């Protein structure tokens, strides 16, 4: 079943095209990794899928909901997608548990007791059950990102969107977050991940999209694309990643 379908998606900022006629279809259970150089349109595409940015033209459908111009259609899309950002965006005055409880209470209309049960279950899932009463400032970066993942999961999304979730972390903490993401993939969650973690793409991804100048230049099986790059642009990009 197609959970995501977009046709001829275009987006510009201040007259500068960022996405150019992007076509994409994602089936349930796929792990799609988006990569490419800075400014290639990866994060903008993800933000359009979550309706944080509204495309200038083209069509977008998420889990049967078509994006229109009204706020109601954008809210319908967001209910199907959980989004995790590069910066954790946790509420600093709220504990880990309260951060995760917010979605179930505000979006799903659950009681405080029900929301707490959801939060405790998800914090246990990401290995933070003993840290639930701590404020974000008392947690490491990897722990904060795992709280952010739990918070995104708390509204029962069908699709998880990750926008460079490990780029602000040092290598050891990246591993914590990538393990949680791999667990989600193994549980069958549909995921789109913007990242330069090419080893993660090869190990966990079912598809790799290489974006270049606002277009999807390559779309295929990660191992094949990474080991036998079909263009000089992709070959040069891979070389720049592994030389860092």
C-alpha cells in the first residue's frame, strides 16, 4: 500500500527553486534514506511531507489524505507522520515524561493517566524508563534525541520522518539513536531518514534517494548505489563523506 505519493512537487524560497518536479511513491514498511549535499532539497522535501512547508505546486497524498490549502488538510497529514529534527526541540521546562505525554493529551485527547501510560511505554522502548523524571538539560544529547523519538511515536504515526537526527551528536551518542531507529525499522515502521550516515543506509535502508539540485537524481537499492555509483555526482559525494 502506498503511504506517500507526491507528483511534480515544487518548492521555492525567495524565488530560488529548492524542489523541482519531485515524484515519489513510498510503500508501507519501506525505510527510505535521503542523502545529498547541503542545499539539495532533502530537508525541504521532508518538511513538505509533514506539511510544515507547503509546496508551491504539485500534489501530495499521505495515507490517503491529500494536501490542500487549508489548515485542516495539513493537520490530517501531520497526524499520520511523526517528525524528529536535528535539534531536539524538547520543552526545556518539562520532564522527559511530560514531553512525551503532550501529544497524546493534545492531539489524541487522552487523559493524563492514559497519556502517562503511553509515555512510560515509549520511554521504556527507547531505553529511558529510568530517566523519565529528568529535564532535558539533565540528559545527554543522545538521550534527548531518544526522548524526541518517543514523543514523535506517541501520537501513533504511520510514518516516521527523521531530519538529520544524529548530525548534532558525537559518534558514541549517534550509535544510541541509530540503534533505536534500527529497532523501529525491524518492527515494520515506515521511515524516511535524511542523513549522511551511509553505513546506516546500507545496513537498514530499503531504498536510497540521492538528491541533487532539488531533484531525485538516483533512487535504488542502497548497497548497489553506494558500491557502484551510477554518476560522478554520487561518486564524488560518497568520497566526500568517507574522507571526513
